[in-house]
């Protein structure tokens, strides 16, 4: 489990960006696969999620996750829900202590937020589409609606695919430049002519910096380049693998 300093200096907040290590899943999903949406055995996934929650000092049923759909939709969490009742969304916010907001990723960027003074936390799933559509900003707006202040919010951008591993087509830079001055600056030419490499974590940090947050920290890990520690959708595709695990990131207000 990785933590970032930006969220480590207040005892009211616990968080973790979990690696693929320390679970019970096998094969392509070895070992801490926390995604029910994978083809892994559901019982093993449930046990992995319980292992992760135990590391945060929580029972397994305190974790909530969404059906992630690469949107900018944010839901407010008052209490844990049943797995079958999970809403379609890509971010959550809460003021309820003891509820762990979890996001799943395998190259996308998990982003965890906290305003400890107000007792408000948030978690967002930032793929390129969600980042472009403003999922990170929408999470901050939802936190402010619960009593947070942007100038007190700290954001931690977890492990995700790095720029050196993230080649995209020629249609990407113009799409990011529209309505977002500076967005095209997060692309550099790739070796393949007409293609580019995208800095997803840097782009999300750029979007958040404009909101005047108290602090933003990036993990600086490349999930696609580190098979020993991280799951990766893109790496699985390159290898011709039929499926891949999902890593969990979670944040909770201490009870």
C-alpha cells in the first residue's frame, strides 16, 4: 500500500493506494485484485477487498465503490450501499466517518481529496475522458457543497499510466486544447509518426491547480511499466492477455 505525504499529516484521514501485492487472487489477477468487474472469482475479489480494508482498520462492508463509466458524475455518500446498488458514477464525496470511498483503476488515475478541517473527503476515477470532462473539478465542487473550502482541500493523484507508456492518436491534442488553454501541452511526440504520448497525471494536476487547492501531490508511478506492483490495462492488451486486475485506492474519515 502506498500513501502520499499530502494526506498523511492529519490523523483524521486514512488513505491508501493499494498495489497488486498481498492478496489471494491467482494468474492474471495475482494477487490483490479488487475489481468485481474483472473475470476473477468473486469470492477472491471480496477477500481482497477485505484485506485492503483491514489495512485501513475497517470492516469490509465499510468500503463503497461505483460502477465506473468514465464520466464526471459525482455522488454523495451517506452510508455504505450493497454491491448490487452501486451507482454509475466516477467520483464520491462524504462527511460520514468510517465510510471508505474507493476507486478502481488499471492505468487510470485514482485521485483522493480531503479537507480535514471541514471533515469532507472525496475520491475520483480519472481516465482521459473523465479528466477532460472535469471529474476532478466536479469532485471539488461537490466537496464545497458539503462545507469544504477549495483553499483547504488537499489532493493526491495516485499511480497511473506514465507518459512514456501512454501513446495516443493524432486526434487527442486538439481535443484537449479546445476550451482548455494549456491542455495540449501535456502531449509530446511519440516515436510513431503522427502519434503522441500523454501525461495523464500531469494533466489532472494542471486542472486541479487552477482551483486554488491547498496542495496537490502526484505519486509518480507508471502502472504500465511496473508489472510487479501494478495492474495495467494497456500492458495486458499489448501482451494479448484476456483480462486484467483492478487496483483499489481508498480514503476514509476516522471515526
